[in-house]
């Protein structure tokens, strides 16, 4: 999948064709990519037919990034 903000699980729909990044609190419109090469990009996770919320996606990604950071200290 293309790493665009509109496909990121952390981006939440504010209005029709308008999104906001839960991490950086940046608003953007459909087709606009506010960040390039974002470390927080996460594909949307769907469980039981319902997508996780942007906050749930953010928690998962922060835990994943934290785990990678801690590997060097073991």
C-alpha cells in the first residue's frame, strides 16, 4: 500500500474529505499528503468488520516504535 496520510490508521475523518492526524494534530484533505516518510504510518487494522480508532492505531504504533528502540539496550 502507498504510504499516504489518507491511508494511515492514525488519520481520523473530521468531515467529508477532511482528515486529521491523531499524532501530529495536522488537518489535511483527501489526496493531500502532509508528511513524507512518516515513522508513524500504520495500515488500518480492521477487527470484526470494524476499524480500530485513530487513537488505538496510535497506541499500537507507539508501542511498536518503543519496542524497536529498546532492543538496542538489551
